[in-house]
C-alpha cells in the first residue's frame, strides 16, 4: 500500500523514509501542493519494475510467458531433472 506524504514532511524524514522503503518495502507518494509528484521505493523494487516493463515490451518474451503459463495450467511441463538430466 502506498503512503501519501507531503514534500515538506518527506524532506524532514527522508532518511527514515529511505530506510523504511528499503527494509519494509514501503512506498511513498510524495505530493507538492496536494498533487502527486514523485514516488519513493526501494532500489530493489524499482529494478524489478524496470525488468518487468522491459520483458513485457518484448512481444517474443510475452508470447513465451503466455505459452509457459498455458502449459503449466494444462500440466504440460517437465521437471528440472527431465530437462537437464540432473538434480537442481
């Protein structure tokens, strides 16, 4: 859940907010004059979002994901050992 915080308060508590975003995976929407202007989140979460956006913008990758989900739902999949000949 996102927490909304005014810019003035975000400035005063910036170090604490960064720590909470990192340790607790909290997100903060920073507002200026009541209007959302920025979001503070952990670097790890941001990187995950970027990777997801890059993946979803690749039609071949989307098609492969959809096919994989379809096969998983129909139980058409092989174990790691079946594919690679060894235990994980």
